[in-house]
């Protein structure tokens, strides 16, 4: 099989349940490739979320925990404190992380917990039918903002990376996307840096990944990738927001 097309050892061999054009599968794969490359499969503990990524433990070939909605960073904190040599990461959507789970996310960064959050931002609550999330764009139509998100009714989109980058406890904060191969490669590098940051004991890390939701956006997969590039990126700029140098590794 050509290089790049084989399944990472860290992914179980089973078909995805995700909708056509959903980016969760790509993001799962990037996490798995990085864990393979870092040789951490037997040392990793994943903490899932409630949302479309809820079945991450069905796909990742390592131990996983399914916490209640939004509580993943608190659960990851406990696991990492008890087992500090493990790679412990959460995998959360924007509803899970930036709405019901805001407290856990913010305070794990404030405390500088040595965990990593993979934050999948698709601008809405995918699993429950496309309701507005804190990351919904201005004017964006969702099932709970049928006239488009308005300032008076729902305020402004929540920029998680920009906020966390101000915190002393945060060691590595980056935002990537997977709408084309170049962005996939960059996002993989960011995930690797985040995991390496944790394994070097430098503190809290988070990688946000802008993600397409063709089903709830009412688009085909190609249109949805364009929407990420043309509509999400201007609001959620890509790049590294905080970097703590790692002496060895990536
Ligand atoms: C305590 C609690 N409140 C509400 C819900 C309903 N619920 C399930 S998933 C979800 C939102 C998921 O959205 P997001 O985190 O953005 O992930 P996505 O499905 O878009 O990947 C909600 C509100 C729940 N399961 N538990």
C-alpha cells in the first residue's frame, strides 16, 4: 500500500459513522497518525465528549473515557494527575467545549493542566440538529437562529484560541483547518507540537480545528469546505497563538 494510505495503528479498522463530507474522520486520523509517529499508542488515554465526536473511543485504538457533556477537561485533569506519564487528550466540539463546558476548558488552562484539547469547531451543535453554538458566525442561519445570528439576540462568535493565549498556564495554542491538503499538513504539525508540549511537561495545550458540517449547513461537501475557507477563516484566523519552545522532539 502506498505511503500515506495505510491505516494508522492507532485507528481501529472500522467504517466511520460520520455524515459524508464531515471532517471529524480527518481529524481523528491526524491524531492517530501523530500518536503512531510519536510511539505513544500504549501510553495514550483519550477523553471523549458529547456531540458527533462521541464515538471517538470506538475508533481510537487506545483507552478512552466518555465523560458527561462539557466535562472532558475536568476528567482529563484527574487522569493526567494520577498518570502523569501518559498522553491525555480530550476531543471536543464547540458546543461541548465553548458552551456547556466553558468553565472546565477555561480553568484547566488557567491552572496550566498538562493536558491537550483537540477542539473541533464546526460553528454549531451538529449531533442535535444544528442549533446555534457560541462559535456560530454573525448572520449564520441555524435551527435556533432561522433569521441568522444577530448581535442583539446572541452576541458575537467566541474566539477560544485568542482568549486562551492570554493565559500564563497555556503553553501551546493553535488553530488549523482541513479544507485542503496544505492545511491538513499544517494542522497535523500543530497536533504534534501540542502533544510534544504535553509530553515535555510544559503545560496546557489546545489545537482548534475548523471543521465542515455539510449536513447541518445544508451544503454539499465541496461547498462546505469552501464555506470553511471563505467564511470561517476570516472570523477564526489560522495559526499559532502561543508557543512554548520544546528543546527536543518536533
Ligand atoms: C447535559 C446535556 N445537555 C445537553 C445535551 C444534548 N446535546 C448532545 S450533543 C450536544 C451539542 C454537541 O455539539 P458540539 O459539541 O458542537 O459537537 P458536534 O456534534 O457539532 O460535533 C448537545 C447540546 C446532552 N447530551 N447533555
